[in-house]
RNA sequence: GCCCCCAUCGUCUAGUGGCCGAGGACGCCGCCCUUUCAAGGCGGUAACGGGGAUUCGAACUCCCCUGGGGGCACCA
C-alpha cells in the first residue's frame, strides 16, 4: 500500500506551531515511507476563511521546508460533492432533516446540561414525518441535515499511537452535517475527502480524537468498508500547561521566523516535540529526521513548548550552517536596520562573531549594532567594552577578526 | 456535568519484567579555558504521582485513586 497523507489546515489565521507540528509529522511520515503528502484547505466555513491566510499558510510550509505533491485541494471548490453525499445519506436514512431554531437549540442545550448530559442533541427531529417536514419548511424554519448516530453499542478504531480507542455511542448524539445556509460541515467534508482522496493514514492532533468515531460512521454510511489508519499526536502546551494561545507570546510560525529562528532549527525542534529517535541524537538535519522517523515512536503525553531549548537548537544551527548561508539570511535584517549603505565587510564580520556567540539571528543583528554604529552597542551590557571603544570601524573590524 | 486521552528530573525525552541504586538533552549551579561575553571542556543539582494486585523480581502488566489535558457547536 502506498502511503497517502494530507495536512488539512483551516485558513482562519496564521499557521501556529501546533498545526505546523502536525504538518511536519505528516510530511515526515510520507517522505520516510516514500508516500504522497497532500495539502487540503478546509475552508467550508466561509465566515472564518480569509484568502490571505491561505497564501500565508503555503508560504510558511514552504519556509519550513515542507513541500507537497499535488495541487492543493480547496474544500470550498467541492461543496457540491459534499452536498451530493449528504443527499445520499438522506436517501438511505443515515441522515435526516431538522428544522430547529437557534432559540430552541439553546433551550435544549441548557436543559440537557442541567440533566447532566452533554449539550448535544436530543433527537427531536429524528422521527418527523414527510408531512411534518414539509410543513416546517413551509413555515420558513431553518433546515439543517443531521447524521443519525447509533443509540448504543461501542465504536472502536485503531490508533497507531494510542491503540484501541473505544467510546459508547450513547454518549454521541446526532450532529449537523449541513448548515441551514446549505453549506457542509467539517465532519461531512472531512469524511468524503479522506475517502475520495484515498487517504491511507490520518495524522492529526489529539484534540480531534473524539471526532474520529463520527467521521468513521459517515464513511460507513457512505458505503465504504475501508478505514484509514489513525495516529493522534499529543498536544503542544504552553508553560502553564494550557493550550497554546496568542496571549502568551509567539505561537505562529511566522513569529519565530521574524524573531530570527532558522527554518532548520524550528523543523528540528518541532520534530523532537512528541517524537524521539531510537538513539541520543538531537541536532539533526531534515534528511536525518526523515530517515529516522516513525509513527510508532510518537510519544503519548502532551508536551510543553520550551523556548529555551528552541534557542539552543537555533544556536546550534547558526553555528553549524555555512558562513555564507548565514550572511545571506542575515542580510535582510541588516538591510532593514542599517539601510542601503550596508557594508558587506562589516556584515561578514558581524556574522563571524554571531556564529560564535549568538543563539538567534536577532541576537546576531544586535552584535552588528556596535559594529555599524560604533559606539551604540547593545551587546549584553559591558561585553566587549574594550573592542567597542575603538573608534575607527576598520580598527573595530580588525580587533574583532583578530580577537 | 458526561465522554475520551495521558502520567519518568523544572522542561523535552530514553526505558516495553531482571542490563535502572533510572540514561541523554535543555535549563540551572560550580570549576576550567578566556583581558571580558559567548562558544567549548569537566563536574553537580534534579524524576519513575499515591495505593493495591500479579510475579522469584516491577519505571515497565492489571485495578483503584489523584493529577493534567482534550472533547461534548449550524468551528475545524
């Protein structure tokens, strides 16, 4: 079987490190297995989608070094496919039409919660007659399509990292697959696409583990007896053990990029969050990681994102990369900061110092402050005071190089 | 509230019944190198959440508790 995986981001913001890690693991798995890595934009919710995010996510993936194999899919261009599937589910009785108003649903949720149940749905629309439905539709009530879940019995699937995952159907109520505005929802689109695109392995965050039962149920109702192999990755948490959020500093890949984290370093660090090779290596390049990667070695518990360790790996990479490569990457920073009159010789000298001591490209740029500005040095306090007091740039350079 | 998942140093992790009086890395603390900062070298600090059970023997198996996380939407 040829491995076929996909990364399916919702374009509702910049790519954050959690999603990037998911993309990375999918990519690593595909490359390791010689399989295919696809990108599928899950933009069925038009209100949350912005075209600029679609482009931004692509740029970020490219920057990280994650290349995809086929033209990216857009779910927004396949709406009719999902609705056709919904019609089939309706025809077979696997799904049914509902005409509940938002107010009625709110009331029901409150009542169910008070009764110690999950918000869910009480199935009130399940057994409406054709006449009932026609009448309610005629009243102008909103029409949605719900998937009918089994009343009882176990739902089990095999997860590569977690083993057998079982849940009782009675805890999962009927859920909406087509909105009142006629657009399809995640569960439907996801099930249809994974099926039609021949996805063999679904690698995603653990926050989606509970949705698997529903997606699998839709697949079966659609007539498929094929089940992709799932692998739910442990979540990435903040230092306070809460889910990563924008309130707590950098979470978007672009934030790290702007901060001067090298692509190689973030790739390397992210690979180590939730996975470890079977030896002691930590600083590894892309090829080494692809070679060593395996889903069976993915860890089980949530990991805290550690900036310190990222900084360390970044420093390793700054020192490891060829001098010219760093000069090329630092040039935009230097240019922004010091303008057109950029002195290439000094830039070169700054990188020399930077590779020796900096952990991030921004810190490296700080080294340049005193080289370019002469007296205004921001290098850690009194560091290199004697060198910085030399007035002639040439002498500074000399001192730096011979130091 | 209900459901699911998870549980080794502060953090990332190795570990799949004896090789573990628990290994590596980051961080932190010393010392060395160095005119100073880094980098580097050397050393140190620090963990199997608790209780049962199985076993000749449990970090590794099972159960309970506790703790943490996630889910329960006309978001994905």
